């Protein structure tokens, strides 16, 4: 299913449903692909607990672009933590989603990223461009030194 305005709770619902049907790695990868197809710029899932066997492990799955510092992190990154009860024990799941820029502010922040560069088209393409520092004079060849 395709869901445009998404949050981490949507990712958790998909993940928990798939966790009972599949192995952890398959569930995370398919959940990440669902999030990225929905229009997210990046998705990061960390699963920790008894994944296989008695020893607890932590697995990190990253896809796309994710910013980790600065004020844009507060605007663009949606984070959530949940605990899932399985018969082996408890799995801890952390999900981070980097939202896309949305000028209307419905599915993402209105403020563009600070490193985003937009190139404007030239106003008049027929106008002659003057270069104040270039000269049209013919280059004079250097004269040989006479001894």
C-alpha cells in the first residue's frame, strides 16, 4: 500500500505485522522499502534484543539520506521507539524517518534544508552578456629576449 503522509507509527504498524510472518531482517528490509516508496528521503531502523539465539544483538538498517546534527534534524527527522513482545523476549525498535521538503507543510517541513541550492533561469537569454574584466584585444605574442 502507498501512503503519502507518513510518520513512524505507520512504519511500526507495517513492521509489527510483518514481524510475525517473517524473519527480522526480511521484515525490516520490506518495511524500509515501503517507507522509501512512500516518499521519504531516508529511513533508519535499529532492532535490538534476542534476534537469533540466546545472545542479544543489535542490527542497524539504513537506507537513503539521514541528517544527524543541527536544527534541520529537529524539523526533518521523525523518531520513535517501541517495544515488541515476542515469545523469545522483548525486541526494542528505533525508527528514524527523514521527511521530504513540502512547501505547503502538510507532509514535511516548509523550511528548505540550509544546503539546498536552487538555480534560477536567466531573465533574458537574447541580451548580450558583457564581461567587464575580459578584453577583446588580440593577444600579443611575447617577444624573444635579445642577448
